[in-house]
């Protein structure tokens, strides 16, 4: 039996690791009381899980180039194979189905669907997502599509990528064509993932693909992402009239690293760029006063009218509060700094603060007209230390997720219109510039054998979701 067949067989066999208790400190899964119909799900993105980067006609995206040039990835890895989800997809869907978690947010790979500039659609690329949708449908899992999760085709990067205004129009064209293909099969369509992170980390700091730095690249990329998002929402209203249309933003409270006036100013600036310059154009048709002048060189008359669109729901990705310091060496003089919070959880050496989820959800609720939101990503990274079972008994993740869900429930009790919660991620995967060093999955992936093994958090989340749905566990 070939390795792939063996893995598929394994996915169909009883799950190997079943803990019989949760750490005592955790709230019982049945103690949560989310509203009926609340959507629990898992999130992934194409580049982080698919692999098969040069199969079936796919061409290079910016992350392929970034991984294979220079030393950008902390552990020297790449995503050529990663979870090999492209081949192992049915087993992965089966894992989701067995957890009882009924929603799945995934993204499509632009260079797989349109491998060439002005070329025809790649039938084999589309066929993969058709198979995924078939598989989800067979297992009663609702698909939530995210059209752009950072994997821009390299042919567009060669024309300037997001620093080129034209890319905004290319995104809208892509969204239009892809949604026409999938027709009525997908009820929830998100345009893009985290304009703030993609523009700042990828175009301002250079830690992510395409590795550009400086204020001009950062600001122009962000404006063009906002414009592309607005144009895409309009295109989707015509091409997917029955779908709920939205987008996904990374929303995090920002704190100064110290009380120095420089850090306080830097934190306000980053807050305006990270939260304000993404949500204000979308909901209010303007940029925050603090940074509006910075966008003027790129913002043509009428652009803000295109950016401001009515959406059906906003995806909020929340991980942790950001701590910002003044540092003149970086774009706009801002940089991630030390935190002085006394926090209980750390992941990737970053403080994790579940109460920050409550803070940001209430802020969006109050400042942006009480929009419907769902938490499109929330998760916790661990480092596998090699000890047997060390990847599987993930008390830290479990405790963190449990606490986030408590704060989320509090925000709903206090009036926020939050209708869903998706864990990042169903399985360990390629964590961008961190490679495979940090693992966010509730299912462990052995990147040598590709074997999947559920962690304790998978069983806990499964029990919670089943209890909320009234399923006996
Ligand atoms: C988010 C990204 C997602 C994943 C998590 C850990 O910023 O949207 O792809 O890497 O972080």
C-alpha cells in the first residue's frame, strides 16, 4: 500500500488518542450557553495546508518564491508538501466530520485556479475544490470560502503586486470568476484575510511574502487591498446573489509597550493602521484622521466610495493584544515591543489575553454600527518538544480556547452580534515565516509521515460543540 493510501485508510480507522478527562480547571463543555444556531467551525488556508505546489498546472505564488529565496523562514522549511491536504483531503474532512464541528472556512489558491496572467481557468485546480465541496456536502459540513488568503500569483507580483493599483481590479475579477464557478454551492463568502497583517508584515516589515519594506509599500498595499475588497464585494453581489458576503479582518487591541510618550504615540499610530485603516474605509468610507494624509497619494477621488460597502458579516481574527513601541528603524517608526502584561498564557513568546477578545468585539460592536460578526480565527501555538505525547496533551491550548469562549460568550450576553466561532486550525500546518516551528492545530501532523493524530483540544472542542447542539456525548 502506498503511503497516501495508508494514510487515507488510517483516517477512516478509529482515532488513536482519546483522553478521558480534561484538565480539572476547565469549564465543562456543557457549561457554555451559546445561542441556538451559533456556527462553530474550523479555519485553514490553501497555502498553509495544500502542498502539491507544482501539480496539476499550479504555478508559483509569492509565498513559493519567498520560501525558496533567501532565509526568510525561521526553520528553513517550506510549504511544498506541508500537510499534503491536496491529496489527503477526504481524510481531513472525515476528521472534521467526526468531531461534529459543522462549519469549515478554507481559502482557494489563486495560482492554482488561474496559473497564468490572462490565461484560461485551470480545470484541474477547480476540480480539486469541487471535490472538496462534494466531500463537505456528503458530511454535512457547511463551507465558508475565503477568496484571498495571501497567496498572490507571482505573475502579479512581477507587476508590482499590491503596491500596484491594478491588483485591486484583478482581485475583483478573480472573485467574480471563482464565485460564478462555485455558483450556489457556497452560502458564506469572505473576500480577503487580514489586510492589516498582509500589508504591514508583508509590505512594511518584510517578514512575510513578498518581503517588501517601508512606509510607501505598506500604505499603498493597504489602500489597494481595501479598494480591491470593496470592488470584490460589489462583484460578488452580482455573481453570488444568494450568498452572505463579508470579509475577514485581524482585529486586536493595541497597547504601548511602556508609558513613554513615544511608545504611546507609536501605539496610537499602529492602532490606526491595524484596526482603523481596515475597518473605517469599509464601514465609514474614510481613513482615521491620524493617518488619512498618509493615504492621500494613493487614494483617488471616488476610491473611498468603492471601499465602503455593506457586508452581511465581518470575520474577526483574534489572537492577542499587540504591544507597540517607537522604533525609528521601521516603517512609520512603529514596531512590536515588549509587553508588561501579567498574562497567564504565552504562545510564540507572545502574551495571549482572552479578555482582549471581549474588548475588541465590544469596540467593533459600538464603533461600527453593531455589525454581525463571527470569530473567523482564534487559536494557540505550541512547540512540539519531541517527548512522546507532548504534542497531544495540549492543556495550554485547551485552557486558552476555553477562556476565549467564555469571554466571547460574555460579549454576546452584553449585546454583541457574534454568530460564530472558528478555531485556527483543524491541524498543524505551515505557519508562514515560522515554518513548522509553531503548531496551531487541534490535530497533530507528523510532517515526516503526514500522519494526523487528534490532540486533547480536538476532543474538548468536539464535546463542547456537541453539547451546544444538544448531541449526547
Ligand atoms: C493569522 C493568519 C493565519 C494563521 C494564524 C496563526 O494571522 O490569518 O493564516 O497563520 O495567524
